[in-house]
C-alpha cells in the first residue's frame, strides 16, 4: 500500500555529469507527472505520461532533459550534462487516470538534486 | 496562460484561531482545483479536490470553497493547531492540458502554541 516512491532522495553531482531520477507510482495509477521545485519558485510542470506514452513534454526545459516510462509503471527522468541551474527538487506524482475530474494527484517526497 | 496567486504569502497565528487562505486564478475554464499541504523536505499531500461543478468540499477541520466565475478559492481551517504548520498550495487543472496542474506560490502557515 505504498505511496509514490522516488529515488534517490538526495543526489549531488558534478557539473557536466548525467543523472537519472527514478519514480515508482502507486500501483494501478495510469497517469504519471514530473514537476520541478526550485528555491524561491513555485512548482514547474515538466512532463506527464498516460501509460507509457508522453502526450505532453512541453515543460521539459531543454533537450538535455528526457523521460521514459516502462510497463506503465516505473518512470526515469534523465538529465544529461547537468548544469548548476538544474539544482532543484524533482517531484513525481501519479493519479488513477489522466483527465478524470475527481482523481487527485499523489506526490512522492522528491529527489533533491544539487549540481556543484 | 493560467496564473495562480495565493495570498497571503505567509501567515502566523496563535493556536485555536480559525483562518482563511486565499487562491485566485486568471482562467476560469478549470477542470478541478486542488489544495495541497507541503511539510519541509517532503512532497505534497493532497488535502481537498473540488471539481469544477462543485462549490465546496470538507474534510475534518478543513473546508475549501470554489467560485469559478470569479476565479477564487478559499481554504478555511478551523481551530488551528501547531501541527497545521506547513506550506499550503493550491493548483488548478484544465482538461485540455492533460490535467497537468498550475500551482500557486503557496502560503506558509505557522501556528504558534
């Protein structure tokens, strides 16, 4: 009966390195979302998945960012050639089904990424 | 473009007070509105979801109202407790945007014992 699980909880990386962030949604949730929360800023939408497809990638800030989802479950957000401005908390959320009016989002605790 | 504003940005009250947090949005064509709570270093916890056809939702000491035509929602917290201290965020979604949420900046609430 676990909630949304994200790993790692903290990641420190050197500028220029690639990182992978993982999200395990709640079992049975077909919709999965990635958001970014930067210090002093609100939550910024990155991408969402319905099943394994990503109908909306419009929030990805650059082509260094990519995400995939396999088996309608686990999702990985990859940041290539990290920059200091990528430092933020990356939050994953899932919901029972996309587009349902009464389906709330359930968030994980996030991955805090620090690029040095 | 949808914009969500929350007032006040921060609020400090003594324990036991009833309080109201405000949220306004610029585009009234919303699908639903959600209120979340975020504790330091944690993710967001969904508190209440109001569908666009509804006027209010209640859960325990929390009551959220929605006036879609004026672009406003309020979160009412009755008999506040120190454990209510957190940042409260409201977010709206549109069906045409895949139910992705647009968030306000949040209200940081401190309830003093």
